[in-house]
C-alpha cells in the first residue's frame, strides 16, 4: 500500500500527470488521510488536483485511528503530512509519497520508504510513461510553482539520463 500527501497529488495534477501515480500504484492501494482529502478536494476546490482526486476511484480515503501519533507529529509538520506519516505507520505502508524536506526526513527516521514528485517522474521516465523529465520539471515549476534547487535539478536530469556528466 502507498500513502500520499497533497503536494504530490496537486503537482502531478497541475501538469496532467496524475496517471503516473495511478500506474506507480497498480496492484496496490493508494490511500490518503482525511486531512489530505480536505486540503486537496474541499479547500482546494477549483484548483489543480481537486476534481481529479475527487473522481479518482483508485484513491481511498482513510481515517487515522491513532490520533495521538498524529498530534505528536503536528509539533513539526502540517496536518496532511502528520496524518500521512501516522496512517503509513498504522497500515504498514510500503511507500510514502511526500515532497516537503522535513516530512521526508522524519518519515525516513521512522523507517518509512519515501518518494516524492520528482522521484515519481524519474520512475515514469524509466518505465517509459513520459518522454522527458526535463519537460515535466519545467512544467512543475511553471504551472505548479514547484521549487527545486538548481543543484537538485541538474542531479535529477543526470539520474534520468538527460544530462551528460
């Protein structure tokens, strides 16, 4: 099972690549906690991701049962990130999708396997689902306001085989 945060859903929707996430999760469940549903679908009404997530029958919304874990995580993270990590721990998720650095680092310290939007795009290129990571990164920056440092941008292109040395 995979548990996903709002930033990944919004970013991929903004560039028309939410299907990459669906394909990455084939054969497993994609879950989002209620806080992510509220952020993307309810509070984000009319924004990228709202309609796509609301109508995606392959995304399941789950309630975090262990509220205490979520409350502890709120000291460092926002509601969505806290619930994603709490739900992933509860359900024994194979993968957690997070973009924010603090949330990623905390999830990794808790023993969770983490991937973000950029990692999904690299996977999509390797799987033959997209032609160019470069094009998708540019679209993320332009359409989704996605921030990526020049160093990381270059490293990603190199990993995707789109940059010589």
